[in-house]
């Protein structure tokens, strides 16, 4: 019984780590996307208006 309990605990522990890693990856991708969109807006709209 204790072996089963240990296996279940390990499973949920590993699943939690995978979800955390996935969440960190998603946040990183969203930050990159935001930076690139901002860069695009500045180079296509702000700079031409200022010149």
C-alpha cells in the first residue's frame, strides 16, 4: 500500500513540475511577443511620424 502511495505522490509531483515549466515557457513566449509587437509599432508608426 505504501508503494502505491509513493507512486501516486511521485506522479503528481512530476506533473506539477511539468505544468510549472509549461507555464514559465508560455509567459516567456508572451513577453517575447509583446516586445516584438512593440518594436514593430515603434518602427512603423512612431519613427515615420517623427521624421
